[in-house]
């Protein structure tokens, strides 16, 4: 397939924290103290509307400052024009079917924000109930074997502490099943899940919730149950059996991905 060079306007999401603070006469110090988020982080969010905000930071701000998530984060066009090279014009685009499939399996609605001409997407669970999910997915052709691949770059989640009996395993399994169904709908031939550089569990300062990054025990347990395996730089699958086995088999030089061939 021929490479195509074209101009693209960068799209994504932006935050409205600066305008919300101005309307309420809030200072960065006040927001920092009330939300439990470092003042330097608050200042960065205010100064850069397009900066990446972690899910636990978003929840701390929205919950402690009583801000609706949809008012804080919105889809936008940043106005930045850049040159891009489209190698494969046959790559499908993310669409509203993603929310429909996720809702079918989880009963949770998601806000879907496609960018990069629809070949990448940020998504957030629409309402905060017992749990909140957010993620970043991409659909692209693997440069090694040209197979169409759905890549899970980020899949974090937050559990609200007061729901102690919440079945996180059940909901995560439904999320993974939903991802597989959507990958098949797009025509993907495999799914790759990015393991983070560290295994993180974070509690907010007020003890209201606990957030988990990609490489947490719950997610890896469900991925292994659904026959994902470690992928190394030589593209050879390594069978893994449990969370500790994943830790042992991520060697120096390995690409930190779990992979499933569809």
C-alpha cells in the first residue's frame, strides 16, 4: 500500500479547569488543598489545556471540587496542524459501536473521544458509580507482520472504597470480553495489552477511592484467564500462568506486552 502524505489537524480532549476556577474565584492553592492534588500538578493542568491527566487526578478533582466530569473534560480541536504519513488507508476507525458493545457487557456507558483520524481513542466511563474506567486504544497494522492489531495502551480503573463487596473480577472480565468483541468487529487479527513500567496501586489522600494502573493484579489475572501471553522482542509468545510468572518473564530487552491472537 502506498504511503500518503497529508496535513492533519490534531484532535483530542481539553480540560476546562482554568475557566471553572475563574468562575468560582478559586486559586491553585485552594484547589490543591481541597482536592489533595499537588499544587504543581494543578498549575500544569491550568496552563496546558491539552496535558494528559491521570484518572485518579481527574476523580480527585471532580469529586472533591464537586465538578461534573463532562464539564471538566471535553472533545476539542487543538488547532495544531502537522504533517502525517498514512501508510495504510484501509485501517478501520473507532466508532460509537465501542460504547454499545461495552454497555452490553458491563452496563456502563462510556464517553468515546476518537483522534488521529479515528485510529486512536480516549474513553472514560460516563458516570461514576462503584467503579470508573478510562483507557486509550489504537488500531494499526503491526510493522513486523502487517496484521491489523488493536492495542490497549492504557486501561486504568478506580474503585470507590465504600463498595467493599464489588466484584472487580467480573467487571474486568466483561471489559476484556467487550474489547475482544469490538476488535473482531473492526476486523483485528490480534490484541496487544501494554504492561506499564511499574505495578501501581494508589489511594487518594481522603481514602475515598483506590486507583489501579495497567499492570495490576486484577487485570493481568483476567488477561491470563482469557489466554493472553507475554510477547517479547523476537515476537515469540511465552506462556505465563499467574501474576508472579508475568513478573519473572519480563526480561531486560523484552517488549512489555500481553498478546492474544484472534
